[in-house]
C-alpha cells in the first residue's frame, strides 16, 4: 500500500489559478471540460477540452483557468521514475497534444485512456486495484520514455530534494533580471563563495554563473516568442549585460541566432501572468457528471480506441449526513506519513481544506526518530552554520502552529531498536528544541503513542520497559502532553498476551490507540455479497469489544482509532478513505460516548 501510493498522485480538480511553483516529478494535465492556460519558464500553452500537456520535473509553471473547468491531474513521482529508469534525471519529455507530430495522435489517445482508467480505478479501489494502478503507471511511463523523450537533449542533474539548493535556485528565479554575483548570493545564504561554487557544481552539474545564464536564457524565450521587443531589449530585460553576450549563448544552446529563432517559432502575443492575482484558487471535484464526462471521452470515436471495449459504471458517492449519535467535540486526525510531507504544497492545501471541512485539529506523523525529517549535523565550511537538524521539522511545526494544528505522533518499537540510547537522546534533544522554539503550551497540546504490533517477537517486559522509558522522558519535559499505547486486539483472542500488562498499568496511560480493518477477517477468494454483509458493522463491533475490555478493567481513557477501513456502503468498492485526497481520515472518540465516521468525498 505505501509503495504504490508514493508512486503517483491523481485527482480531478477545478483550477482557476495556481501561483508559480517548481514542479516535482512528471506532471500530466488532461482537460475534461473548460480550459486552462499554462505558463512555464519558456512559453505559454492554451489547453481546451481533451488537450494533454506534460510538465517536466524541476520546471517552473503557473496556471490560469476558465470558470468551472475540470482538469484531470496526474503526477508520476521522481521516486517511481528513478526506481525503474536510471536515465530519468538526465531526460526531458515533450508532450503537448495540439502540437503533436503526425503519426503520434494515437499515442495521445492512449495517454488519455490510461489517465482516465487510473482515475476510475483509483476511485473504485476494487480488489487488486494496486496491481492495476502499477500496471497503468508503468504503461504510461513507457509511452513517454519511448515516444516522447526529447532526442539529444541533456538537462543538468539537479538535486531538488536538497532544501538549501531549492532555496538558492528559488532566489535566482525571483531575481534573475537583476545583477546577481556568486559573492552576493553566498553572503545572502551565509556561505563562503568558494564553498557555494563547489556545492553548486556538485548539485547541478554546472557552475553557478553558467547555471544563472542558462536560467536567464530560458526566460528570454517567452519574450522572443510572445512580444515584439527588440533583441537588445530582451537581453537587458533578462539580466544579460548586452545583446552580444545574449546572442552568443543563445546560438550555442539553440543552434541559431535569437532573430532566426523568433522568425521560425514566433507565436501570438500574450500577456504574462504577472498581471494576475497570485492566490491559488482550486478545488477537488467529486461530481457524478464529471465521471460521466470521463466515460464519454474514454468511449469517443478516435483512432486510439478502435476495437477497445470500454468499461464504465456510475459510482454512487453519498456525502449526506451520517447516521447515529455524534460526539459533541470529536478529535479528528489527518495522517500524512513523515512530518516533512507537510512541506509539500499539495499536502498543505489539502490538509487545510480537510481541516476546514472536518474541524480536524491534529496532523498524524510517524518515523520522527528513524526517518529523514530530523537530520544529522553536516560538516561544511559555511561562514555561519545553517545545517540545523531541525530545519524541516521547524518549517512543518511552524506551518501547523500557524493554522491551529497539533502533532499526533507515532513512535515505533522497531524505530527505537535501531539504537535505543541514540534514539532516546535524539528525542530529548528534539523536545528541548521544540519547547524552546514553540513554547511548552504548544507542545503540551500534542499526543504521542507507542506502537508495537502483535507478532514483533518482543517480550512483554521489554515492551513495557521501552514504553515506560518513553513515557517518563516525555512527561519530564512536557507533563501535559498525552502519552498512550497501541493495543493490538484479536477478535478471537482479545488483547494479545504481550500487551496484557497495559490493562494493569492505567496510571501510565493517557489514551488507547487501536485499529480496525475487516479485510483481515475476509476470505477474498469468496466474494459473495453475504461475505461482505457480515462485516458491515465490523468497525462498530470492534470498537465496542475493546471498550468492553477497558471497562472490565476499569480503564476510563480516551480511545483513538488510528487506521480504519470499511467495506460497508452501497457497493463493495467503497472503503474508509474514499477520496482523491492523499490523506487518511482518522477518528478519535471518548470511551464514554458514541463515535462518528468521517469520509472525504
């Protein structure tokens, strides 16, 4: 599950405007209805219904759209491409349906079909859908590699996962028209000029000055293609010292003079997006009408679908009021993976949208100690050290605190096993830093639970020892923070023997974390309706069973449902996180009350 979900992102969106941003991965846009206009570093694209556009990784772009449009957005991540195509970082793809070469129209039709198949498959989440998504993802990637890779093109190897490099390149992008020097840039980022020069060459494959000149050259293309400015004006407007230096570099890179290039490629004059507002205006679409539109495009008569049978069903998505009693103040959690994921713009937008709609107050994260959010100190020859291990965490926590979101942290037993002494030391240093920077009152709002699943092989005494050590450390620094324990539970055996001690240790327990997944109880070789109806109330029954055990042991503690899945609903294709959002909806409830299930979509 984790692997395939990290290979792509897909959603239906209505996009009125997207401010300028750096693309990560391969971005494919398919217009279902309405239209959009996309501006990149070098040109403009006007897309209407059925048009397809590819935007490469590390490419700046922004979007303006018509009212009430519908855009199918697919991102194939760098992670996926790197895993299966070693030449990816040195490759560039060109795919714009309205300017496609003769003979490749059918390939565009295939890309449309695969994108729509992925959207429908992702929403249905039928049995084996992950295998189908992997197949479709590989199929569309092969088409791009074999038929849409730019021949003879080599791009610099740029490590955009490096946070410092991203900031420096962002600075150059914003100021490329100005007189920028290596020394001034080094000073701005508290580096020595010599270190910045070596660092930039290592990370991008070219020197600082060369990179800057190539960046200016890419931006100059728009002026050449879409304005009537003179060559001298264009060179000065884009940061070149004079027309001669501009013309020399231009011919070296593009093989012809700026004047020749303009005569060959000139296009209709257009206004830059700089005249528009910068605020992002987009929303996810869950309309049945749009799904029908997808089916219409999929089954339209064009050369790409000749002889192809199209399977399309209308999916019923019910977003009405949930039945049953409602918790007066439910505590809802959005689980995102590692904390650094909240630094992604798409995750931020969707987290804020979900928090607004559900009144969620927590962001759930894991792998804080063993993951890559907290980094080791790095030795550099910087004039002033800027390599804090908390850089990513600080940006994430700053964003969360600004928007009234607290941390719901999972710490795994296996995470600590890597090096118990080092991991607990790392935790204490992080806690001291967080309290100093964000204040004890904010850290006190967090919740943390210890996760040790049944079957790990750990003895009860070992699990208890690690938990108590975690509990004592956290309470020493922040007594008000709630610390809890994951409680493995079997429908047949009840609480696992290795965790029975939890029921006798309620004084060191602020809450219980549990999960519910009836897939574990179903034989998927028998897919009759009766088999699924038996699990209709599984989540409710499991919650009541755990509640009864806690009550039997006189434990009146909050219960947090950390993962859940439900096969109830009008079709067997519905599950507990039925949404285009790459966020899980999670429920928390008090043992004295009822509970409420939330679904996005």
